[in-house]
C-alpha cells in the first residue's frame, strides 16, 4: 500500500481500484476503511477534474525513470 499512496495519477489509481474490486469477488480481498476513504477521495478528485492525469507515454516514462533509481 505504501507504493500506491505515493502515486498521484488518478487514471492509474482508477485502474488499480477496478482490479481490486474484481479480485475482491474472487479472493475476498478487503481494504481497510481508511484505504477505501483514500481511494474514494482520489476518485472524486479525478471525476471533478482536480487530479493531474498523464498520457500513456508520460506514464511509461515516469515508470522507467523510477525503475532506474
């Protein structure tokens, strides 16, 4: 969860949220109430246009840069 907390890409977090929701039904994976609050807050910010979003090209560049460190 520490890695997810440092991500400011709402589109990526939405994808993670979707994956977690799908897996929840298969594996009964539960997030804490605090984690759900964080996800919903980030989702709300994304829908309200208050979050920075990135193109796929920008995302790949950031990921590669992070992996090099």
